[in-house]
């Protein structure tokens, strides 16, 4: 199963918004509303930021939001802060007999 | 607070078996509802799912690794383990353990452990 496609990089100035896309297929993102997003700082473990397309775990700032249209999911970070500079990965469920796939990853830079 | 801690040798020789253990605190691996995964990340690369195990010992492995992988539970120690046989340099990666709360909601992750395959 192929990885979900993300842009390699994205950037924005403090206070601005940045949106990262995650493109899959009709076998994963297009069928299931189970897309999750993870933030990873250098040398650290990934951290869950969004699950089930647009739900935020407790403790995640509401500056982080998720959405989906067709085979593409998106993560938007509003009001960018320096600590948002990190790698972001998406992940989609793809059925009970299939693990699913991770995205290729996007490096977000705060200018 | 649920925490996962991966441990194991940081250096494995080619053709040998990589063995890692993930110790879980704050949750019981024998309770239903969650699965327990191993995920790896090659240096500077993306995430690759290795496999997962349920509380009832049902497992599912990445087809590309299936012939070399085994994931098992030790409920007495609240741990789950990874064995990857016949390793090569291509298996050099940071290995993470994680709890899947359902439908690929991985939370939390262990801190990750770097395993280098080299003679």
C-alpha cells in the first residue's frame, strides 16, 4: 500500500496560518473518517494532534484543526508559534484487515 | 497517565534477530479496546508501521515484513515485544511502540529506541 502524499515543506510567519494536505485514495481517506495527524519535534516521539479527521485530544491547542474532502485531508495550524516548527505526519485507517498508511511527512518552518 | 517505554539492544549484527520490549504503565495491555503497535522510522525518513497485537493475541503484520516479524504479549509484566529476524542494514531505524486507541489513533507513543544493524 502506498504512503499518503504530503508536501515536503510548508512555512509561515508567526501569527499566520499554514495548511498541510494529505492525499490518499478511495481505499483509505476517501472511504473512512479516520485520519489522524502527528507532530514530531527533532529527536522526539510523534504526538497525536488530530484524530477522526477533526477531533483534538485533550491538551492540544485549538489552533490545530483538521478537515477532509474526498481523498484529501488537511491540517491547519492557525496563529503559528515558534514551537509549532516540527514535522507533521498524517495517517489513515484503511479497513479492519489492513493497517492503513502514514503520510510522507511535512516539515513546517516558522519564519 | 499512560506511558510506554521501549527498550532493547542498540546494536544488532546482520542476519541476527532484533528484539525489543515495550513496557506499558497506566493501562493494561490485556484489557480490550486497544491494540499495541510497533512503528519504525529510518533516519531522516517517514514512519513505517511494523505490526500490532490485540489483547487476545491476534496480530497483524506489515506484508513487507511479515515473514520476519513476530509481536507478542507478556500480560504478567504488562509488556509487548517485537522480534525481527534476519536483519540487514536496511533495518537500522528508530523503533517506536504505541497504543492504538482505535482506527489508527496512536496515543501515546514510547520515546523510541535507535537500533543499528552493523557488524
